[in-house]
């Protein structure tokens, strides 16, 4: 199975073998889920609450970040 088969899909929509692949390889492939829309994306493509004000969310994809009106923290 390849990573591109599960990227940008919701975990609940994955087939059983795809869920197993995601669960086993999540850390190795550096994948994570947007807390709002639950899409699987690269950890590095998500906005995290340690760097941005996400209005109560832990991590958001670009679309959800823009929808929520997130802002970067001041340095």
C-alpha cells in the first residue's frame, strides 16, 4: 500500500487494511489528522497550536485554519 492512497481522506472512511496501514505507519511516515475535518495529511502541512492561535483546536489543515481565522503567535 502507498501513502498516497490514504492522504487527504478521513480515517473513518478508510477500508480496514488502509486503517491498519495508517495506524502502523503514522509515526514513521509523519502523518496526522486535522482536528476539525479529520483529513489525513503530512504533519508538516498542518498548523499546530504551539505556533498558531487556532481558537481551541490542536492542529488544523490549511482550509480549516483559514476558515477558523487562525493567527500566528507574535514573536
